[in-house]
């Protein structure tokens, strides 16, 4: 099932190669793009049940690095380097402890909206 263009970079899913349904869910199933989150999903705690960072090829044939986060049965996917950097700083800090993230929205100096994440410390 694994696409020859796809390369798994980081994951907390054990035996992912043997878990084809999870691999499909995290990489192929219709998911919510983090960049298009509804307002009600921003500034809300999302427990991280699993994550998968992988390289793939987009529809234009260009390589992209994507991060998929499984939270309460919903897969959120991001291409944002900033969000991925923030997320993996949290993963490193939390080590093997369960945690939740909060997706936040900001405005770049260029005026463009972007989504980031932070650790839910409540």
C-alpha cells in the first residue's frame, strides 16, 4: 500500500508498516487541512492520539513534507514548516507522556494568515 514516493520520517505509531488501515487513515483518508481549520477548532484543545510526518509528492509533482495528527478520530494534516517545528518541540519536551495541542492563528509580517500550535498546559 505504501506509495513509492512516500517516505515516513517520524511517527509514534508502533508497527506502522503492518498497520495498513492506520497508514491509509493518516496519509490518504479525507482529512482536515490545518490551514483550513474552522474557527471553532482554533484555540481549542486537541488530544494527540497519534502523529505521522512523511514526505510525499503533491499534485504538481513537487516533494512536500506533511504532518498528520490524529485527534479524537479526526486527522489534521499540515504542510507548514512552522507548525511542524512547533509540534516536534512539544513532542520532544513531552517525551512519551500524553499531551494535547491547541491550534492557533497568527498573521505573518506579510499580512498572510498562518496556523501554528502550542502545548495545552491546562
